[in-house]
């Protein structure tokens, strides 16, 4: 048996180091890498048995051609040669008849590796296909941050350990940010109080001193009310504001609207709790916020983030490097455009938003119509929105669908041709975690089973058959990775030779940032007033609730799965349990619903059946669905995403999967 170093490829801030045990050319076990600077030998419950996923009997090992109806999942094996010829013949036909923009790639973060995640951009830019706007995750949060802080980096996560007051805001750290927990523990041991602010009491509460439940989407009002109290109590830092903050004078005039008594009605948080929260935050020497993404996934999500971003500005804690973590907290490692190849793109190419896939595929809505889609590293039929309509569009007989996958996902079932994809241990790639400022080269450590092929090598085969002549498409993935890592750009330029040698050997190398950054906005100030955006001054924006659909529906992560990844792992899905909707006792009682009842959750888009999980630790008016259930694991064929619209956030065009409304009734 031999051991090789690798990295967790999945979409999570942590980017854990892994040691894989290999026997007879197969990964037979994995453990955390003790030498990883941050994750230090730890792996989450999902990754402890990565080998089971890699060696799973249901893996797709050969190219497949559809034999049944779209969506049914019946396929037969074909050769790679036949697959490549059928795909490229069809693409050439589409390009001739409709133009290259009738084709679109569709991808997201099945793997976080920089090459394998983004390599399709070079290919489809070269082709001239429609571009995809990739806002499935937290672009609203990013845009809100940018509107206030410009390109300033957030607080590095390790600084949470030095904070004397912490707000874990809209993040289920027990599921999604496990490596922040030791910092929070460290701070608590030194006496810091830690408060969770969420719409329901998640498992993250076990790592906090108390929980404040807030009505979904109203956190902006809560933050502004905290500013109201801190201003009144003399806890704002006027000298800092004078020099570094733009628009506070304008905000002061609006603050009376945000008195705790008024905001209590908006947020469901009582006035006394708001006051206490504000006082403890305002009095802290080193206050820190760990901001997750949930609260930003609604139509006013970027504005909500702008309000929260104002908190460290008005108390002046940024000057000591204490502010907000969980957001843009890593620098760039190298020049990503080496992979994206925007130089291949044509200027007049249209861009289409991935959250609106059902509309994109609707020939009446998109002109020229989309006639071909190439989906890789993403499972849109399970993870995006408006999926009842999406399935209908995916059934279009004249839509040519290629899916590059590892498993027979809900999406792959709609493919005309499926191509078999590799796991991270079977291809070359490089990573840099989004929660920690590190870089790691991930070598191919075992041969792929069957005829599985990596994202890049698959595109190379397609490029050859399309007649793409640029030399770039002839480079091996190992070559691309090594050239990228050895070009001295971004933070790669700051590595010593010794550190670079470690990177090339496959170790993660971390660069610790101080957290004391210059404000990188156009004005050089923190912009509570930003004249470049639609609502220049930060404010609270109301949600449009209707009587018909009075409950705010929130999608939240599960401890046992990662989006739709890991839904193939029987052990994990068993622990995750059946598909439930978390409902408050008040809302349940009002509808005669009891724990475990089958309930129908509905709005204008769909009706979805759940089991009721009735709790007292969620505010009335909000219902929560944890995790993504693939079709076979749902109760009536639909998961929660059937209830989410294609609406986008105010800035950043992000998904609004935490901001739609529903009604529930007992079945
Ligand atoms: N186990 C596991 N780990 C994961 C993932 C997973 O699915 N499972 N997903 C990965 C991905 S893709 C991402 S983007 C990251 C996300 O990780 P984070 O950015 O840390 O965010 P989440 O934990 O997803 O945040 C969701 C939380 O926000 C809460 N929330 C929703 N709306 C509101 C609101 O209006 N106000 C407040 N205060 N809270 C609200 C939800 O109840 C939920 O607890 O995690 C990654 N890690
Ligand atoms: N209800 C609900 N919906 C959500 C969320 C939620 O919490 N709740 N979270 C949202 C968020 S934050 C995100 S980021 C998205 C995530 O949505 P996606 O990016 O679609 O993520 P996954 O569902 O994990 O699916 C990734 C797919 O990529 C495949 N894959 C993995 N590695 C490779 C590879 O190397 N090559 C190829 N070709 N394929 C590969 C996997 O088999 C898997 O089917 O979902 C969003 N949707
Ligand atoms: Mo995400």
C-alpha cells in the first residue's frame, strides 16, 4: 500500500488536505492530512469515506447514448469515438443553422479545482457560444460587499480567534464552515461571547452562547437598528467615520426609522434583544462577524449585506483589522484568465443567467433559441430553480443535451449523450480554498476506471473534432497546471523558492493575511452611500409577502450532503433522513399540522410534499427546507427548488433561494 497527498475537491470554504491510501491502483482509504496548515488532519463526516464514492458501483464508466425518453434514464453504451463524432456533428449543424450562440455551456462547482472547474470557458469562448452568468451561489453577497467595500478583502477567518465578541450571521458553521469552529472555540475560551443570528436554530447553535432568531430577509433592518442604538449610546467612532466612511451623515437622518421598537416589528427580534446586541457589539474592542450566504439569497439580498457591512465601519473596528469574515477573504493566486481565456471570446456574445435555465431553454423566450447545451460539474435539474418548468424544457426533442458526469443524476437522465467524468484523484488540478488563503497542486494519483475522462481532456477531444486549431487545446492538463503555478503572478509571486517547491510536491501552502487592509473603493472610503448603485444609501428593503403565500421559504444546507453531491452515499442519505419542512409550532397549529404529518407546500410555481418537522426554535412566518433531495429521494418527485422562482437579487444577479413565499397545508 502507498500513500499519496491530495485535496478535497468539493464546494466548501475549507479545501481540506487528504492522504489517500492506494492499493492495486485504487484508493482504498482516506484520512486528513496532518501537514495541512489549516485543516490539520481533520476531514468532515462526508469525506471520511471518499473512497466509497470513488469506487461506487453506480459510477458512469463509459459514454452512453439515450435510448428511452428524455428524463427516463435509459441509455446504452457507445464508444468515445461515436460519442465525439455524434456531438461534434450535431454542434456543427446547429452552428451552421442558428449560429454558435445557439449553444451554451452549463457548469458550476462540482469540483472547485481551478482548471477542471473553469476549463469549459476557454472552449466555449473559442466556439463563440452563449456565455453563462454563474450566480448560483453567493454573488448577491459579493455584490453587496463590493458596493460598500469595493475590492477590500474581508477579515481572514483565523482572526475570529482574537475577537472578543462574535456574531455568526446566517451561517450553519457546523455544516458549511467546520474549520471556523476552532477559532470560535479559541475566542470563547478567552471570554468572547458568540451569538448566532439565523432564521432557525441550526446545529451551529451548539458552538455559540446564544441564538437570535430573525425573520428571513430582515437582517438589514436589524443591523441598522444596531447602528441606531450604538449612535445613541455614543459607541460609534466619529473620528474614524469622518476620515473613512462616506454617507454616514445621510444615514444619520434616516436612523430614527430604525429605532428598536419599530425594527422589532419587522424582524421579530424584541427591542431589548436588539439593544443588548448593539451594546455588546459596540462596546467590544475586537468585534467580528462571520457572514454566511443564506441571508443574501433574496431579492434585496445585496442591500441586506450592505447594511451588515456598515457595522464594523461605524464602530471603526476595521482600523484594527476586525470586521467581517466569510466574504472575499482570500487573495488571487495567479492569473485566472490563463484558464478562462477571455481573449478567445467575441465581444458581441450574449450572456444568459444560469438561474433562469428554464426560460433560457424556452424557445419563446430566448432568441436565437438554445439548441444545444453542454452540462458539466453541475446538476441543474436538482439544484436550480423553477424546476417543474425546467424539466419540461429539458424534454424538448430538438434540444441537444450533452452531460459530462460521474453519476446518473437527475440532469444526466435528460442527456442525449452522457460522457463519463473523473474524480479529483484521477486528474491534475490546482486549488485555492475560498475560506483560507492557500494554494495546492493536486496530482493525478490513480488511473481513472473504465473510460472516464477529465473535464479538460474531454474538451480536448471535442476541440480536435471541432477543428479548433489554437495550440492551447493541445496542452496537457499537467502542463497547464504547472505553467500556471510557476508564472509569478498574484500571490504566487510572493512565495519563496522553498514554498514553491512544496506547492509542486503537492503540499498546501498558506499565506496568512494580516486583515489590516487599505479600503479599496473608488472613493477610498467605506461607501455607505455609493452613487454608482441603484439605491445609493443603505436602507432596509421590505419583502413582498402576499396573503395567499404568507410563509417565507428558506433553503438551508444539510449536515450530511453538499448540495446534490453525496446524495449517492447511502450511509449519509440515511442519516440525513426523509424530506422535511421545518415549521414553527404556531404555523403548524394554525393549520392543524402535527409533527410527521405529510404536508403540501405550494405557490404559483409548484406543489411539493414534505413531512412536517414542527419546532419551537424557528420564528413563525418562516419555513425551512434543509438539503437538496434528488428526484428518487423526494416524496412526490419534486424537491424544494420547484418552489423557487427565477428572480434574481438586487445586485449581483444571484439566486433567491432564501426569498420566496409559500402556503402549507396538511395533506
Ligand atoms: N455540509 C455542507 N457543507 C456545505 C454545503 C452544503 O450544502 N452542505 N454547501 C457549500 C456551499 S455551495 C456553500 S455556498 C457554502 C455556504 O456556506 P455559508 O456561506 O456559511 O452559508 P450557509 O451555512 O449555507 O448559510 C445558510 C444559513 O443561512 C440561514 N439563512 C437563510 N436566510 C436567512 C436570513 O434571511 N437571515 C439569516 N440571519 N439567516 C438566514 C439559513 O437558515 C442557514 O442556516 O457551504 C458549503 N459547504
Ligand atoms: N434547495 C437548495 N438548492 C441549492 C442550494 C441549497 O442549499 N439548497 N445550494 C445552492 C448553492 S450554494 C450551490 S453552490 C449550488 C450547487 O450546485 P452544483 O454546482 O450543481 O453542485 P452539486 O449539486 O454538488 O452537483 C455537482 C455535480 O458535479 C458532478 N461533478 C463533480 N466533480 C466533477 C468533475 O470533475 N467533472 C464533472 N464533469 N462533473 C463533476 C457531481 O457528480 C455532481 O453531480 O446549488 C444551489 N442550490
Ligand atoms: Mo454555494
